[in-house]
C-alpha cells in the first residue's frame, strides 16, 4: 500500500504518519527526516540540501528523488509506506508514478491535511522532537513529561529544528503554496484524493485518518 500525506508545514503530517505506522504496520517515509539525516551525516547530498533547508526552500528534485528511491528499495518498505512530505512538486509526483509503475504498486490515497496558515505558525513554533526515538511534541498541544522527558522512550533530550524560526516558516509556507498545493489537483484528477480537517485536535484528526485509510487499504 502507498499512502501520501499532503499538507503545509505544521499540518501534522509527521504526527499522523507515526500514528498510522503504529496502527497499520506501514513504514513512515519522511523526506524531511531523510534529508536531515543526510545533513547530519555530512554526505554530498546533505551538504547541498542544508543551505536550501535553512532558507525554507525546496531541495532539488534530483536529490530528493534519489533519496526517496533509495529508501523505497529497503526490505521493510515492501509491505507499504506512508509518504510524509513527498512528493512536493509535480516533477516528484511524476517520478513517483513511474517508480510505482515499474514495481507494480499503486497509490491507495493521497490524503490532504487542511489547516489555515495561522495554526501552522503556532504549531511549528511550539514543536520539539525526541532525539532518542523521534516522537514529536508541542509545548501546548502535546507537552512532554515534566523535565522535558519523552513519554515514549524516557529520553530527556528534546531538540528543536533549525528551520522552525518565524522567518523561515514564512518561506516554507510560500514554497508550499507555489509548488506543492498544485498536487491537490494532480491527485484529484488521478482519483485518489481524500481530504481531512486537520484543524481538529490530534486524536480527532487521527480518527478521520483511520476511517480514510480503512476504506482504501
Ligand atoms: P519536512 O521535514 O517535511 O517539514 P514540513 O513539510 O515543513 O513539515 P513539518 O515537519 O514542519 O510539519 P508536519 O506537517 O510534519 O507537522 P508535525 O506533525 O510535526 O521538510 C523540511 C524541509 O526539508 C523542507 O522545507 C525542504 O527544504 C526539505 N524537503 C523535505 N521534503 C522535500 C521534498 N519532497 N522536496 C524538496 N524538499 C524537501 O506537527 C507540527 C506541530 O504541531 C508538532 O509540535 C505537533 O505536536 C503539533 N500538532 C500536530 N497536529 C496537531 C493538531 N491536530 N492540533 C494541535 N497541534 C498539532
Ligand atoms: Zn523518545
């Protein structure tokens, strides 16, 4: 199965992808996480990606498609994936179509998480992530345990992303509207688009996600 999560920065793609991964045994594949790992590892792709990510732009299709293909080849992805943050351009969407055609897979659903721009800024500015297990938190909406401890793995090391500053968030939102939002029409035309109201609280969004997923799996 292949599920695509579409939505602006801060919509809750990562939060929902992790919940779906646990519930349905699909693998969350986040190009943002893969790129941050490449930056941390200092690979050639990571070096090129870093400046673009810090500025809130989109990394080149070439780099992102290569990283995505590489990860899709791993054995754990064969049962099904949740694409979180990919595709983000029409070029990427077409590359994904070609890749899936070659492996005999299909897109079960492209789920659009709808939020307004103000909520997005509030969500991103309160976000932190567990360095131990990758669980996501929010200062107000999903606080960690006292002492900034992860409720899942007990690690006390929560980090904030370099691109979550207010100035960068504005550029990320601009990139979303200009380059990624057209994919809503792309997947509508392909007959796989589903829409979720992502303004609701996390568990209510998760309930909507599950009802979509159960109709398409
Ligand atoms: P990426 O890592 O994909 O970031 P993003 O798309 O900007 O999305 P976020 O991770 O910021 O948000 P999210 O929707 O996952 O929200 P989350 O669940 O964390 O990309 C980063 C960069 O990498 C890009 O800018 C680009 O440079 C590059 N990149 C990545 N993929 C690329 C591609 N395909 N092509 C080119 N470049 C690429 O939630 C946010 C916060 O809100 C959390 O604190 C959470 O706890 C909270 N929250 C979640 N849901 C709710 C809710 N319903 N109510 C209240 N709070 C909530
Ligand atoms: Zn943790």
